């Protein structure tokens, strides 16, 4: 894996960030639904 280009590393980093962001959004939606179900909103 010594021939990994800069662009590939940037793309992999970008995809990793996107996955983290998507997970964070999903967790926020789930928490919001739980709070709404218990009547906090």
C-alpha cells in the first residue's frame, strides 16, 4: 500500500468524515423522536 496517491487519501478521509456525519445525524433524529415521544417537544 505504498502506491496510494494523495487524491485517494483525500477521498478516503472525505468518505470517513461523511460516514461520521451521517451517523451523527441519524443519532440526532433518533434522540429527537424519543424526546418527542415522551412529550419534551
